[in-house]
C-alpha cells in the first residue's frame, strides 16, 4: 500500500467538489495499488487504469463518503472501525460493497467491509458470479420481510386498540 494511505489527508479545501476529490483519491490510490501489483509493467498498469477511468460509479454521488476525509477510508487498522461505522448509515452501502466484491478491489473500506473481510468473503463464496445480483436480491428480501413485520405490528396495534375499546 502506498505511504499516503497510512497518514490522514487534510479535509477538502473550501470550494472544492468533494465528489471530484473522491474520484481523484480513488484513482490515485488504485494507481498506487496497480504499480505495486504490476511493478515496472507500465503497459499492464496503463491498461488497468484505462479500465478504471471508463468505469462509472453513479452510486458514489449518494455515498456518505463523498464528503469524508478520503484517506481515512484507505487506512489500516486504527481508523477502519470509524470508516465502517460511517458505512452503516450509507444509502448506497449495498452498491458500494457489490462493486468492491465484483471487481476485487483490494484496498480500503467499501460497503462497510475491510479488504481482509472482503477477501475472506470471496474465499467463502467462490461460486458467486455477481455480488451485485446476490446483494440486491438479499436487500429486496430484507425489505419485503420488514414490510411484512410492519404490517403485522400495525395489525397487532389495531387489535390491541380494539380490545381496549371493547373493554371500556
């Protein structure tokens, strides 16, 4: 991992676009990771970087991390828990995690999981072809279960109110 990831960056300068800053930070961090992976094979680094630049991450515009100190998302150990905690309230956590798993992104906290946690998950579930599809299906089932639970709760409340009205 590059040296810059072990030291927190200063916050975003006033007037800068946090989303542009995040894209630049992701690109620079991935470029460092590619250089580490491929060493002096500049052709391979350029090919991977071109693929990264072509990628579209529309969900990033809605992420909690778009205004965060981006270096904290790519630090190890001491601030991983803070980064993971920020992910818990993020509306695009599923999309972020799916992207990291589908593309084997190695560095940083993505979708509430550290690189170590993602590697372990990928080892446990090697047959998953699309994490996006799997996670979207799981989210839909979870939302359906929540809706059913809410309906049951409302029914029980109504029944309880009716029982109280009948008793009085």
